[in-house]
C-alpha cells in the first residue's frame, strides 16, 4: 500500500502537463490506433470505406469509442501509475437512433484527487479533437469537446458521494475500461 501512495504524487504528472506539445503525438497515436482497431472488427471489405461511410455503421462507432477509451485509459495509467482503475460512464443515454453521441466520459479511480490529473483532461481533449478534425470526420467538425476525465476516490464510492454515487446506479453504472479482465470474469470492485 505504501508503494502505491508514494507513486501518487503531483510531481509525477508535472513534466507531462508542462509539455503540451507532447500531447499532439499521443493524440495522433491514440486516434490512429483506435481507428485501425475499429476497422479490424469489420468485414475486410468494409475496412477500406471512407470515414463518412463508416460513421453510419453502429458497430464501427462502438468499436472506435471502446478502443479510444481503452487507449486513453492506458495512457493515463502510464502517466500516473497510482491509478487503481478507469471506468467509462455515460452522462445521459443517447437517443435510440444514435449509436454514439461523440463524447467519452471517463472516471479515474485514484486514492486522492490530483490537480495535475485535472489539467491533463482538457489538454488531451483538445489534442484528440484536433486530430479527429484533421481526419475530416464530419462527426467532429462542430464539436468543442469530446473527452471528459473525472477523478473519483474509493471513499467517494464507499460513501456514495460525488461521482462515487454513480457506482450505485441501477441503470447507468460506470463500466470498467482498465484494467481489463478476462471475458466473462469480472472481479468485484475492491474499495479499500
């Protein structure tokens, strides 16, 4: 337990936040890998379609969203090793005719909130959005933001406070993105 607490410090993230130029490459890698992964889940003939045509396919959008969530989660853990888990949540359910509302909402489970972690979200969001707009994907042309990262502590989950209250939701509880577990085996959330 001491090792985890010693790794969870503002100083770990300060060099990352201080170099916003480094986010451009990270954003390009995250987006490109997510696009490639989403395309590999399609029939091989569909993988060569333009983004605008793929944008109409719900299975492509869901695969892209999931791959981007997982990529962002792994990157956050790389930057801040004390992250215990990353969850995705939906602020509201999209209309039935819409597969994805073009937003990604992540909850980072961390022992104590970090100001530098709060600063990472908007910088990463701007760079990912910029990359998706560079791809001329009309879905993101008018977007102002797509990635939201919030912090939640085990105590907030245990007490049902703030974002921790979402874990008690019957209809829209957060879903674990990182660490991934074997399919069909989902260990209980450990709050300690």
